[in-house]
């Protein structure tokens, strides 16, 4: 036995004690939308490195922050009982990310056109997944 809230050994097996009111956290790692959001966040971390100094610290920073915020928001929404409001917010956040990518494209922040096209495609897929999840939750 290890402390009041720590793991307990009983019959050779390790058991974890849990308080009565403590909820089990929903797992998000298996969700395709979470995987896509993480893929986008990692891609933006890599692609923003090639931005010019000005764009890297202005719109590139916004792009990286918004993509990380979306990934975190997906985890929060997945653990909610009523997901509708959180999913509506998620769809809005993805639309904001689309606007940022479009601004980066117009400002010629991307190193090449392929980076812009790939970013747009990834975010369009994320938008379809978030809208589908929202429609399912209604």
C-alpha cells in the first residue's frame, strides 16, 4: 500500500484508487480529428521556420498558436457530456485558421506555393471533420 490516494497492491495486482467524484478523462488520441489537428500543428511548426523574420514572428506565430489551440480544444470537447457548444466553437476556430492561411498566402509568407496548397488541404480536411462531428452531435 502506498499512501491514501496512491496505488494499492492486492493479491499481487496493482490497483489504483480513485475518489468517488473523480471523472474518467476521455481519450482523444484515437480520434481522427485529433490526429489531423496534431498533424497540422506539427506541420506549421516546421513550415513557419522558413518564413521571413517579419512573418515568422507575426502571422507565423498566430498560425502556430491557433493550430495548437485547436488541438487542445478538441481534447476538451471530447471530454464534455454535451459537445454541441464546444464543437460550434471548434468550427469557428478552424475558420479562423483558414483565414490565417489565406493571409499567409496573400502576404507571400510561404516558402513556395506547394506549402500553401498543402496547408489549405490539411485545414479543409480538418474543417470537414469538425463539421461532421458537429452534425453528428446535434
